[in-house]
């Protein structure tokens, strides 16, 4: 979840969850109280107009399980109160600590490209507000997420528990290292951009698994790619689109 994403059809705003770096979110408009039915209707419109049938040339997300997950998760519960009335807008939103929650379309697009099996194990690098992890938890009970900003890791865990996603495991730590104790993973999703795929993430991916990750230089256009591990352990990389994410950072060495 993070800053601006460029796609082949034009400019696509996007956020990065929590791999560090400043974003350029829309100015807050102030909270507006809405009922549960109103929120559900906002989610339905979000999925219809931004994800399933985008009106601006974006490729639609067609995976029925992903669509259902996007409909199920209350995005407004994963953003600060002051921007809650914008929760279903087609934009990233600030979540504190210079971070943002990703644009809904990017969350759905990256999730679809994971091709996550129903009981698969998935690792997320960059927990942010916990929203992406909640979406993943509607696809599998085996969700593990790492956040480098300690306060964001704490609040993500709290929000996930409040929304009933008690099986999601949240760790504060350096995403470059992955989560070796819980490996191997069927899928890994990364919400910030390294210049190259961190070797520990590749090593923790099962044969037949997929990593969805933006890769490229700092402060430049990157490529959102799918890195697949063949059954015999070979690597295949397929590009999805041009994007811009904040860089993936390391914890300071002691």
C-alpha cells in the first residue's frame, strides 16, 4: 500500500502498505457516519466500478473468489476515522507514519495474480493497516504478514482481531528476511519495491508458487511482476504493468 502507480493505460494512484516511505494521499474531507447497509452498498459500487468493470481502460479483475473477498472486507474499518468517508474511493488513503492503504484496484489485481489455493499459505510483506491481509484471509486461513513499522504492526493486528480475522499472524520485522519459521509458502505478496527480489523470499516459496512484487530502482517507474517457481525450481518472471511504489527498506544493522 503506497504511492503513485503508473500503468500502460495511464496514471494509476496506489499506496504501499508499510515498507516505509512517504505517500501523496488525497486531502482528508472529514468523517461522515454511515450505516452498515450504506457501507455495504459503497463496497458493492467500489467493486463494480473500480474492479470488476473498470470504466477507465484498466483490465478487469475476474476471479470470483477475489471479487467476493473485496466485497466482504470493510475497508472503512482499516483507515483512520478522519478519512473513513473516503474509504471506498478509487485512491490510496493515509494510515499514519507516512504510509497509505492501497487503491482498491491494486489490492484486487495483486491478489488475483497470486492464484492462491483455498488452503494455501501466503506471506505478505508490508502489513500496513491490515486491509490486504484481511482480503487474503477470505481466501485462505493461512495468512502471515510482516510489518517493519512497529506501531503499524500493532494497529494492524488490533484491527484484524476486531474484524474477526483472528487467525492472521502479524510480525514486526524486516520483510527482506521473510518468515522462515512458517515457510514454505504457496504465494508471497510484496507491497513495496526492492531493486531485486530478496533471495530469502525466493527460497521460502514452494515449487509451483508465485510472488507478486514491484521491482525497480528507487523513485523511478518499476514493474509489477509475477515471479513463478516451476516444479523443478526454475524461475519465470512475467510483467503485469508499470507501477511506482516506495522502496523496500531494511532494518538498521546493529
